[in-house]
C-alpha cells in the first residue's frame, strides 16, 4: 500500500514533465534551429492540369529571414527570399519583388519564415494557430485571420518532428494545392 502511494506521489510530481505539447513549446523548439540544408519534393495539384506537377531540389535556410529554394527537376529554377526581397531566376530571366509592396504575398511568405524561425508573433499577425500531436510528431494548422489572405489561401498545414519541419501543405482558395516534403541533409 505504501509503495503504491509513493509511486502515485512520484507520478504526480513528474506530471509537469509530461505536460501537453503547445504552440509555445513548438515555437521554442523551432527557434533553436538556426538553419540548414534539405532536399525537397513538391507536388502541385492544379485544377487546370490533368496530373500533378512534381519538382525537386534543395533548400537552404538561414535564420531568421533567408531562404533559398533551388529546383533541379523538372527545370532549374532559383527562388531566393532575403528579408523582404523575393528573387526568382529561370533560365536567363530574373525577377525581383519587394514584398513590402505586396502585403498578401508577404503574409504568405511569413507563414514559411515565421514557422521556420519559430516566430509566433509573426504567424499570429495573419493566422490562427492550431496545434495537434506531440513533440515527436506534430501538425500545425494556420488559418488566415485576414479576409484578403483568406481569399488566396484557405489553410496551411505544417508538420514535423521535434524542431524540424518535414512538410508544408498549402490549400489555396481556388482549390489548387501544394505539398512540399522536406528531408533535412544536416540533422543535428
């Protein structure tokens, strides 16, 4: 009987260590990663096309606001996000967009940047955050809180393990969707 009481007491004392996984803990875990390289596969389902468009390549992230997505297949493309400048290079063409002039696009980009850097405040500026799972396998759903953003994106679902993002799914308001699967190359 005494052994059971002691075991129950020890279990109760240990309970805070098993507290529910929440958004604050996830953001803290994500913020610990200052960057790295990953392979990606992106599957875009576009209503006007008969079959999905699949691309692959490598991504490099440097916290808090530099992301490079180098598509190798089916055609080479380089997309670079550096602070509020988005550059896209295809073949011999280069386009640079200042995202400060495109608030809806900036909010979309901030969903990626805010998640990767664990910046909850940046995410909550434009999205409601809904987390399920635990630190070993979590899913963070972002629902737009601004009507202009909701007119473009219905939801963004980010999933991962520990402090690593493993996939990002976008469901656009027009029904198109994109699933980006990420495999870190330098997991620490």
